[in-house]
C-alpha cells in the first residue's frame, strides 16, 4: 500500500546525428531535470514522501530509444509520463505509447528550435492514435539557454502531475465493501464494472459478521486495543455528551454505554485491519487475516441490519477518516458512510489530490434567507447572505472537518498530516462532543460525533454519480464554510439532529445556470451525499476526470482554468459538450 507510482520524464530530441542532435543533448536533458525537480519539490504522496520522478537514461531521438525508455519505466514502477523537448523530434517514433499512462508533452517556447512544432505534431499523433495527451506550451518566448520553467508552464505541469499520480495510485488497489446496500441508497449498490474499467480497481466485500467473528475470537492486536481504549477514554469518552436526545426508556445504562465504547474501539481497529492488513495478526497465528484487502478506500453499510442490533459505526468511520488516532498523526483513511461507494470515490479523488482528510456529509437542507428570517427572526449576513446549505451526517465526519487546526495567520484549515501539530490534534478533540446515538435511528446504540465547522475555509464539494446509459459523471461546487449567528445556528440545528456534526456551506455563484443562486446548486445536486475537500480544487478534479474519461456535468470553475487533453479541442468549441463527446469516444481507460 505504501509503494507509490513514479512519474516518468521523457526528454525527446531531434534524431539527426552529425551536429543537430549533439547541439541539443544538454539543453533537452536539463529541461527534463528541471521538470523532475519541480515535481519532487512540490508534490508529496500520502505518507509525506516526495513524488519520485524517473528520467530516461538518454534523450529519445528514435524508436529504439523510446522502447528502452518504456522498458525502464516498467521496471521502475512509473504510472504516468511527461515528455519534454525544445526542438523538433520524430513524433510517432518518440511518443509514449502506453495506453494506461496519463501523458503530457511540454514543448519549449523558443525561437531557435521548433519545440512548438514538435508539440503540435506529436499531439496530432496522440489524437490520431487514440492516446490523448495534455499539451503544455508557455505563453512567452524563452531564450535557448534559459532552463527555468515559467509560472504558467509550472502550473500546468503540477496540475497534470497531481491528477496523474492519483490515477496511477488507484490502479491495482481495492474498494472494500463492509456489508452491502444501506437503506436502498443507490450509491451503495457498488458497481464493479465502474471500478474496474474507469479506475483500474478491484472490488472486495465482506459480510459484517466478519467484524463480530474477529471480536469474538480475539483477532485483533490486544496491546493496541488497550492503548486505543486508554486514548479514547482520555480524549473522547471524557467528552461524552448528555443523553438528551433519547427518551428515558431508550437510554442505556452507564454499564451499557461503557460496553459500547469498548465495542466501537475494537470495531475501529478491525475495520482498519480489514482494509490494509496488520502484520501483528500474523505473529498471533492469523496469517490470512493479516493480509487485509489492499483497500485504498472502503465503505461501511451500518444501517440498518447492523445498527438495529449493534452500536453504530460513527466512531470508527470518524476516527478512520481523521488524520490522527491513538497511534499519533497519520494519513487519513477513506471510509464512506452507508457504503456509498459513489461518494467514497469522490472522497478518494479529493484525498489523493490534496493528501488531506475528507468530509462525508448529507447535503441535507437549503436554507433561503427568507426561510431563515421566518424561522429565527434574524437575517443571514456576509457570505451567507444569499442562503446556506446544511451539510450534516450521523456523526461519522472526520474530526479535521471541525476546522480547529490553524495556519500561521490563525485561519482555520484542514492540514496534510505532516503539517498537523499536537496542538491541532488537541483542539480538534476538544471541539468534538460524543453524544449517545439517537436510538430511534440507531437501535443498537453507539456514539455520534458533534462539532460545528469553523467558517472561512475554502472547500470544494464533489460527487460522482452513475447514470444508466451514460456512465459516471462528476459534480463540483467550490465554495466556503461559513459561520452564522449562533442563535440562528441553534434554531436551525435543533430542527434536524443536534447530536451530529454540522458544516454550513456556501457555493461560489456565477453565471452558469446551476450556480445562479444557492438554491440552484442544491436543486441540481445529483444525490443525497457529498464529499467535501479543503481548498478550491475544482481545476484539479476536472483534469483528473478527463484522464479517467468521466465527464463533468456541473462545476463553477472558470473556463480559463480548465486543463484537459489537447484532443478535447477537436470535439467542439463548447467545453462541456466537448468533454462529454470526448469521454464517450475514448471510453474508460481499462476497458
């Protein structure tokens, strides 16, 4: 799980020996080294390690050198490629032909040699052969001895690299369904064809009795359990909320609540082990269980067969989706509530692009300014003045989503784990109350997290939907978390479930029909759930979606920030229509 793909850098060159090629060797290789340095200095994998680049052993002027480069990349675990050149090259001989690699070409904008001519020629070759590539061409002419990467070129290289690394990281991994379909939610009807053909992933599945079997037979690290229980008692159980939501006859005794805490901590350890395995289990004699399911993402069914009888999965899901636990600060897992695999995939996209924890929420309610005034007697102000969307779920939201981490200026943020501090961890834990679960919803009990996300965080809400006859589509809405008057929050929150975590969200409005007002965003959202990532990452999501041949049906990203393969230009001048036509023509990568 921790063996990350690398990005291959292909320095291509004019193959004519006797003066032409020799004069370009140093320049071309220096460009390749500059690209590798740019990527490794700016991008990290989920564990914090720099994204590695592999450069071809030599410049590539003829097909034999292309083949040698391809062989090296296979050995080195390359998952995508960037071709660089400052001159004319023999396009069909020097191009990357691997159909599974996302690929980009940077043609140096200089007048001494025709890098732009090669770029145009090789992109035409890619289009003709059905191997779409991203074209990168700087806005301003550079001198031949200038090996710096202009800002506009660097931005496109990094956008491509982030998305390409996500594509390659998913390939060969698994989505683990813990349980099956939850309450008829279509997103939890897991579609193996989609995962296999579009993401290159397997589907694994366990019955939820496997969690009980491991509990009953002690198939978990007992030392870790003791550590986890002590940490939970100090940091979570100490913040247990009053059992005000349940009627007296439905409230559990102290002894029963204590047993629930023990149960859900064991659940958390077991669910993690099911995803990624645990070498400790092999030492205990459980060789098969020690392997795990190689799952880069998972979903937990929970409702209702499990939660009608056992404590709910809110604590395990919330902790796994968080960037820390009893073992310290670590990369967040991706676990979808109610086994909504479509939302789990959106969470996975956001996680791979940002390395940050992802919020899973119900897209619960649109509150118009008029409705808020009627119910509370007060008016929404600031960013919230045009209305708000209530993002809330049953208590399984990442604790990072509280916004209790701060940057150097004191602004609320959700951080990559290597930037998270112990103070951030403590603040997130202190801001989270664990209320006894609402036993009208969760008859088996358990505990649900409760916090209010801080306002002012730039976020992107996204959702993948599967459409019969069309295939997958992606929705994107950039916006912000907002703070509202505490009295307004109190009254609105009490109308739903005040034991659950709340994020008030406002999308950025624009002249696109789905974003003309906040209501339209809610009204055009394609499902009951959304995945929310810190930062405005819509541009990266659009680039990633084009690599996977998933059209984007709704977004509020400016057109001049959209970066798709060059072949998309051949499918018409309306960008969204062209996206649909291109994705339909090329089809999924792995089919």
